C-alpha cells in the first residue's frame, strides 16, 4: 500500500470517528477495481465543508459552495467532497445550486459509470449504485443516466469520454456515442484551456491513434481543429506518398511514434503539414506542389496553439519544428559548420524523430535520417558548438572599432572552428589579423575592382 493510500485511509478514519460516512470516490476507485495503483484519492462524505474544516487542521476551500474542501495531510492533498445532487447547469461546467444528499444521489450526478463507484476503506468493499463494475468488466465508457443531459451539463465530458476510451482502450456505449456525436459541434462553448488539457491527455497516450479516430468520427476534431479536418482529401504526389492523402499520412505518423512522446513532438506531427491544403497547386508537368507549406504551416501552428492557450515555450518549440521539417532533405549537402549549427538547436532531437516518422510513413527513404545518426555519433565526443575561440573584447584589443562587422567576424571564426580550420585562440587571432587588417581589406578592394 502506498503512503498516499495509507494517509487517505487515515483521513477517512478520522471522519468516521466523528460519526460520518467516508468513502473513496471517482477515478481512484476505478483504478483500484482494475488492480492498479491510484494516482490520487478523492474522498466523499456526508460531513459538510464547515465540519470537515473543523476536523482537520490544514485545509483550504476550493469549491465550498459545491461542497469541496482540500485536506492536507503528510504532504498529500485530498479533495474531500460532501455527497450532493446538482441543480441546473447554466455555464456548461457548474451547477447553479447544489443540495447535500446521499451517496446514491451523489453517484447519479457524476459523469460516467466507471467513475461513479465508491469504495469503503473500512470494509474494503466497492459500493456501486450505477453499474460501474459491470461496465469496467465490459470495457465500456457509459454516461450515467441520460447522456445528452450529462453532456449538456458540461461539454467537456464529450472529450473526457474520448479520453477514457483512448487511454483505457474501451468502447463508448452506443447511446453515449450517439449523444456525443449529436452534441459535438457545441464543444467550443467551454474554455480553450480545458479543451487543450483533454486533447493533450489523448495525444500523449500510447493509444493516440484510437483517440484520433474517435475525435474524427465524432465530429469533435472538425469543431476543435478544422485545420486538421481540412487535410482530408488533400492529395499528394503518389511516388513520395503512396500512403494516401495528408490526413492519412498524419494518422500513420502518429501510429509510428514511440509510446512515450513529448508535447512538442506529438503536436509537430499533427501540424507539420497543416498548410498543405492551403498551398496545394499543380505545376505544368502535372505534379502536385506545396510551396512554402513549411513557412505558412509554422504561422498556422502558432495561431492554432495561441487559440488553445498553449504556453509560449511549447508554442515556440512546435513552430520551430514545423518551420524546419523540410530542411532535413538538404542535410547531406550542408557545409560542416551549417550542419553543426542545425544540429545544435534545442529542438533538433525532437525534429529528428519527426523526420523519421515523416519518412517511414511515406516514401521510406531513410538515407538522411541515417546520415544524421552517423553525424550525431561523430560529433558526440565534443560539444557540437564549442566555446568561442575569440570574443568581442579580443577584436577591440586588436584595434578594431565595435560595430556590425564584429558579428560577421565572430561568425566567420566560429565557422572555421566548427570545420576544423581554426584549432585554438592564437590561430584564430592570427587569421583575423590576416583577413581583416587594413592591408587585407585594401587587397580585397583591389581584387574586387579588377573583377569589375
């Protein structure tokens, strides 16, 4: 038994010692019934919030109006909620009023049967008023009561249904699915932040392709990310993309990703070709072209991620990955210095994985990927961008005047350093004196005049 579960049992025992009912509730019960370790423990009780706050010394109210108090014990936070039944929902999230009630009524106001069970930690038994245990055994996500009413109360529940079906690899009950499809167009009534968090849980799951298919078939994808839905039917040159249109290509890339992925990687897969539908043209030879879809796609990606309220850091990383994804076709022709600078960028490792699945899902030409693996190994023995041999102060010491030319000189020195032509500081200083002294400038000027 984990320390968290042990502490949760102690919290429940203290409530019982004061004559109150205290059950574990929600997701932790679902996990316990499935034989998994719960990540957190919520407690449901008939004690009202004011009583809970009198029993425990360390508490804070997160939703006292809804009967929810956070109890802090042994460094763990436990949401302790009073059994309640809810009034009408007018903001697609919160009931206008609540009435403290019984365990059975409390179970009936929850979202899905698999999340509506209680567990009595004193008797070590599951209390199931809504058939959650049977649905867990049947691997079914089923709304409690009328699914249309549950989704009308909180539109986020539609995405939660998809998320549970994805993460648990369960089927969505037919009646629940029909209500979801009928209500999908209203998903944007809730905040972008709540939508974003559910989307991330879906796409970070190893079962993300199932999530993609459910989002697509339900109509949620079309409503939340119309830019991805637009990829359907966007044809690509068959010799490079035998797998099909841009939508199918993106789906296949999701399938080829490793189980564990970062947020920037999975989002760059979703968005790397997002501009293909708006840039598609056919040239005089009849070949389909997507000119500048990387640059335009980066701008579209930034707009989408701002709309969904992603952090600036995540947005910048994904935008950079989308902008650079076509550069990989040119890596064998790059000078060593340019290649090292390309590989030294913070998003390169994730871009390399994006490139791998991009190629593996289409033409399967992996030469550039393998070339970069070899180069990564070759460059691994020293910093790919080593400390600079000279700095601005060194140029001033040589008698040069600070100005825009400094940047050009320092970059030229770094290029020589990266390509192995300049090995140490003295060599770099000697090279600068030769190349940028007054005599060297005069010779260059005369050569230039003769050429004209």
